[in-house]
């Protein structure tokens, strides 16, 4: 008996940033966060998972290159938790008198995952990657669990991954419990709620970032004084305000909070010692241009946000997108005429 499942998961881009863990192993954050999940046709991961009696160990290929599963605690966490839940499910079915339960939990798994965008360049590849991996495993094992339950498993692969299990506007509630059982993603509004909002991604650099998010946030927690102010006062207030702005479809409020939170996240990085600078001169030029664009008589028309890298994500209402692209292209004429995303079939990697 063997079986293969293929799934895809989109990237999410935070507007209230996650930065800092209170528990490194369980990946429990020091603050709640909120993101927008991009549509699947933009940035996505596609993953195939399979089990077979012929497999002799768990194996995973990322963009065609094999990763050593035994060396990744995060991959092992996701595999062992989904396998444990499968085994629990098998036992419960047997208890109910079902004598022909397939013992899927005893098989090894192979997984192949492909991103259609640069991996580890601050474009949230671990978010879509782990969300896709966990979702595919849950489907492979036919687990009767909720999406929020899946988000808690994905969180143990990469924090931001828990938010990619839902579409639309998604909060990762930090939770209070020590075991992380209340640290999960919840959907604030579905993708149909505010379809006028679009995202533009400016790839300033597709190079791998110098400081990984995991080690960067560790140093921040140890050294930044500004982080304490951020997690105790600023983020709790902003979470409420931005949820209200999303519910009311108040773009100006949404955009102002988004830009301020991006600015504060990068200020916290700079307040880390030794400092972390994810923004480069081009990123700063983008901030300058957007600030100028927003200073006209119509007020705020677009919001920038930057993750752990120099690439900008701009959120704006559909009505402003054409003008915005013309404006940006004028200052940053593209050296590549027609970049196309590659997307090989992950199944061919097995
Ligand atoms: C976010 N970032 O909220 C923030 C904003 C980057 C800047 O989540 O250690 O890759 O795997 O939990 O999820 C990046 O952190 O870190 C991130 P781990 P992750 O999207």
C-alpha cells in the first residue's frame, strides 16, 4: 500500500510582525502577529508527500536538493507529531470496533517541496514551506483535525508558517500556556472580505539573507530594550487597531499601522546588539518614494512593509495599482524584461 498527496500553500506577509520567541523549542512567540495571505498564483510552495512500505527512512527534497531530515529538529517535530496523531486516530478507530484500520503511522514518508520564488531571501519561504508540508501530511494521514490544530503543528516547523494555513487576514495569537496549546492561527477575515487590496512585491535582492530570522530574533530577545516596549505596549494596541481597520475596510488606518509596524520591527533589529540591518539603500529609497507618494492631497494610498530582508511588499487598493507601478517603474526601471517563475513538478523529484 502506498499513497501520494500533493498540496500547495501560499506565502503570508505580516503587517504586525512576529519577532522574538519565549520558547525556542516549541516556537512560542513574545508577541501576537497578523498577516495577509497572498493568493496562490503569486508566491507559493508546492509539496508532494507519500508513504510506501518500500521506504526505509523519512526523506525530503527541497527545490530538488535532498535535506537531511535527521538533522532538522523542526522537520522531525512536524513528522513525529502528525505520525503520533495518526497512531492515536488508528487506536481510536480500533477501539470503536473497526478491524481494518490502515496502519499508516508505521510507514516512512518521502516529501518533495518546491518554491516558485527565491528561498530564504526574506520572502517567507519557511512559512509556505512548513504550512504546505504539515497540511499535506495531515491529508496523507487523513487526520480529523481542525485547521487551527494544523497551524499549531506548522508553528513548530516555523513560527510564521502557522499563519499560512488560512487565507485572507490571519492572526497568530501568541497564547499564554507553557505547552503552546493556545498559540495558534485564527482567521480574522477571509480572502473574500476585502478583495480590493492587492500586494506588489519588489524583489530588491534574491540573495540568501545574512542573518537568519531564527538567530536574529534570538539576539534581539537577549539584547534589545526597545523589544520590551514593543511586546508589552505597542503590539497589543496595534493588534486591536488593525483588526478594527480590517473589519471596517479602513485602508488609511490599515496602511498607517502596517508602515509603522514595519518601521518599528526594523528599529528593533537595529536596537539589537550587534545590530541587524535587513534594509539596504534600495529599500530605504522605496520607503522615501512611498512616503512622497502618500503625501499628496489624497493622503495614504499605499503601504510598504519589509520582512527580514531588503525586499518590499506594498499593499494598495486595486484602483491605485496601475499608477503605483508606473511611479515605481519610473524610479526603478527593471533590468529584466520578463521574469518568469519556474515551477517544476515536485513528483518528478522522488
Ligand atoms: C513575520 N518574520 O511575522 C516576521 C517579520 C520576519 C519578519 O516570521 O524561527 O521564519 O522559523 O519561527 O517564522 C520570520 O520568522 O522564524 C518571520 P522561525 P520565521 O512574518
